[in-house]
C-alpha cells in the first residue's frame, strides 16, 4: 500500500510540474534538429583540437553542457517569439502557441537546463567554455531574438556569431584556450549562416512581412536578397579554403569542401537566375547538408591524414 501511494504521489508531482504539456512539447522547444547540427560542429571542433581521440569523459561532459545550454537558448527563443509565432504559418504549431506549454513553464524549463548546462561545463570541463557558452546563449536568446531580429535586416549577419560559436566551444573544452584554428571554424559557420537563412526568409517572405519583421527579403526585396545569397556563397567558398591554406587540413578536405561549395554555388546561382517556386527551400535544405558534410569531411581528413 505504501509503495502504491508513493507511486501515485510521484505521478501527482510530475503531473503538476508538466501541466498539460507532454515531453514532446518540451523537446520541441529545444529545436533538437538545430541543436544536433550545432553539436556536430562542436564535436568536430573538439576532435580537431587534439592529436588522437579526445578524452571520452571530458568530451561527453562538453557535449552535454553545450547541448543543454543550446537547448535552453532555443527554449528562450520560443518563449520570446511566441506572439510573433502565433501569426506566422511556419511557427503557429509550436507548443506555446497551441497552449500546450505555458510561458512560465517554458521559462522555468529553459532556465533549468541552461543552469544545469553551465554547471556541467564549469565543474567537469572548464570555466572558459562555460562562460563562452553563456555569452552565446545571451547573444542568441536576448540580443538576437529581442533586439536584432526586430531592428535591422542585418540581424542574421550580426546575430549569426552566436550560432557560429559551437566549434570554438568544442575546441576550448579540450584545450582551455582559444586557438586561431578554432576561429577559422567559427568563421566558416559565420559566413555560411546568411545564405542559409536568407534562402528560408525568401521562402517565408510573406510570413515575415505580415509580422513586420525586417528580414532582408522584406526590406530590400527578393531580387536583392538572391544577389546577397550568391555573393555570400562565393565568400563562403573562399573562407572554406583557409583550413587547407593554413595547414589545418589536407587534400581530402580541399577536395571535399571544393565539391560542396561548388554545389552550394550552383544552388545560389540557380536561385538568382533560374529560380522557380521551390528553389529557395531547396537551397535552404542543401545548405544544411552542406555544413553537416563539410564538418564530417574536416573530421575525416583530421584522422586519416593528420
């Protein structure tokens, strides 16, 4: 009887904490697909920072801490954008918009996992990584979401620095210091972000216009945005040469990155000069594949040719 009553009581406490929300609602506000891509870049940064394999315990703690804080930043983004999300086709199915998750519960959840992530990094990794991750969280959740996103069409260019930080975080987690090569990885993601996001912004231009969000296709037009995507893709191809030119990577990376950047440039060129209704979304989807494969090639090159 006592065991049964304890189980009922535990379920009651859990029900009170969760409310009407299920675990999928909490999972959804963490933007898991985005976080997994960020963690891939952090993992590659960690592996490139050392000769051989990184210490398993240290790597696990770093991935958990960075993952928790990245998820917390995503949850804060859901919370702060909930009124805008309710008016946009792309985001109106999010848990806070549907009422499955209250603002207070989302705030409590975001704060809890962010604090846990910081504690993991501070206790089992190092303070430099903990504070750099915290700065990235503030940059994305507050500076980008609350101010830049609503203030300037260059929002994703400036705010993209927060999303470009994970490879640096992985590197500092292993070494405890900032290396110029780690900043090259940041520069790659930073340059990749505008053409990646602007392709989606073209596809969702009407949504952003409806909520008066100053995204580049809304403020400067679709044609201008396509030109910017093409130019940034050219710049990305040049930036991606730097790991090879500085001796950080080898011929395998040079070949793989050249093929990927050539394909991205084809998508950008087609979007500019021969676009149909689906090309913006196709470019956006390929950009995700591009970054994922680029970092996998960096990792493969490091272990096969180092």
